[in-house]
C-alpha cells in the first residue's frame, strides 16, 4: 500500500475524523529524511522500516476501512 493513499481523504476530514497517531513525529521524520540527509544513519532508517512503518501501515489501512464504512 502506498502511504500517499491517505491523500484521498479531504483535509478537513483528516483533521477532524481520521487522526493519525504521532502525526507530528511522522512529519518531523519525513523532514529529517528529506532535508537532513547528512544526519540520517542506516540504523535510523532500519528502525523506521522494522518498527515504525508496519505500525503506520496498519493504522492507514484501518483508516481506509473506516473511510469505506462511513463513506467519507
């Protein structure tokens, strides 16, 4: 599943109905990877792949199911 699938939600719906846990941390991590490439280590990237991305994927999949359920 592509994380960009979350863009199918309207901005207001995402903000009021479908909250991602750790949304601020997700944005901060994205910014660190994109802009702070000199501070990104292989260990840091591996921890994202193993620990954080599977949890985020599950949460987004649940949001997509909820979207279908409530026809948002």
